[in-house]
């Protein structure tokens, strides 16, 4: 199954961008904080690079966000999307 262009993946990218912006970090600054190339975060947030689970949690923690809350936000967005899709059928 391909997830890169899925609605769920779009929600993940959106929430990662939101928490980075809430932490007042540029994409470059967060990339540096993670010890990654300068364009790493931009590639992740635009869906050009997928993160593994460890990278995902490091990204969240580097922004000072609560991983449980981030997963909850993504899950909520996915449930809302599924609800709209099912009602529209």
C-alpha cells in the first residue's frame, strides 16, 4: 500500500509543520537541530521524504511538542476526514 500521497500522510505533514511553526523554528533551524541536511525538514513537510518512526518522534521532540498530542491530532483529522467521506457517499 502506498502512503506517500494518502490523506493520512497529508495530515501528518500538516501537523508537523504546525508544531514547527508553533515552536518558532524555521525549517532550516529544525533541520540543524536534528543534525540533518539543511533541506531535510522541507522535504519531509512537502512529502518528498518519508520519515521512519524514530525520525518522526525526534522531529516532534525537537519542536518541544508532546508526541501523544501530535498523534492524537493526526488521528482526529483522519477520523474527521473519514466521517465526511462516509456522509458524502
